[in-house]
């Protein structure tokens, strides 16, 4: 089988941040990394699940709702895949992710979509951990630029 693009990026060369993974037609796939890959600290499943519910809900209720394709967790538990239409400017994508994570860091209400009818694992959530786990990315994205979305900016390649 052909090696996929995300396995072609040297995961030892970057850390917390937001990166363009690939562009397919009019869809941009962003890797939203909350922890350093292979760094020994990973986002717990309950926290990741809660962040997924809140991140997806926030993004799909933003002014950019028609430009959001997908929000979902990475199996390696280092962050999220965030897919948008290319009509969403990259600077706005950075701002939207940061704003969503600020929202999550301050959220203290019922988790949306968290009932037995709405979710396939509705009992596995951790809002307190989610609120803490988003903080490093909020700090990292504070002065993030469009140029920094390119993995080569961080790896030197």
C-alpha cells in the first residue's frame, strides 16, 4: 500500500500547534496538536471525548458553519483533525480553533450531545480535564501565523 501523507511527517520534529496536514480539492485538513507527539503525555479518552463535543458544537455554531467539514479526535490522542472548506481563510481557521478552545476552557454547563440518545458513549466524559487540556494550545495559538501552519516551518524541511 502507498504510504499516506500523515505518516510522512516526522512526528519528532514538532509539538503543540496547528498544522496543515493535506489539501484535497476544496477541503483543508488541519492537525490540531494539543500535546507533543510521542511525548509521553496524551489526552485521556474522556477529556478528548468532551473536547470533541464542545469543539464540534462551537465550530458548527460559528459564523463559519457552512465551511466546517469535520471535527474529530486523533486516535493517538494528541489532538484533533479539523477539516474546512478552502473558502475559510487560514487566519480565520486559526482564530476559530483558538476561540473554540478558549470557550472550552471556560465552559461550565451541560456537555452538548451527552445523553444516551445522542452519544454512543455518553458516560465517558471529563469536563474538568478538558478545560485543563486545552490550555497549552490556547497559549501556542496566541500569536500563531498562517506561515506556521506549514509543518516545514517547524521541521526546517
